[in-house]
């Protein structure tokens, strides 16, 4: 193995030991949950924000003019 890879691959875990799941696995799970929710947030933001801006512009009345 080249020295560059060997130097970057030395970490506190040799294999998937129980401590790995608590440290690294939790961060991977957090990232997966955030990535699952963000597309929904983007869609809702694209729909809700213009509605709220329109309500603010009309001073929360039902007058469309």
C-alpha cells in the first residue's frame, strides 16, 4: 500500500467494533436522515414561502388586488 494511503487510513478503529457503531455509524445515520428530509423541505419551502409573501403583501386580507 502506498504511504499516502497508509498515512490517511490510520484511525482509532481497525474494524467494525462496537465503538465504531456509536461514533462513526451514528454520524452516517444522521447524514442519511438529513438527506432524506431535505428534498421535502425544499418542496415545501417552494410552495409555502410564496404564499406567506403574498399574505404579507396583501396585509393578511382576502383582497387579491
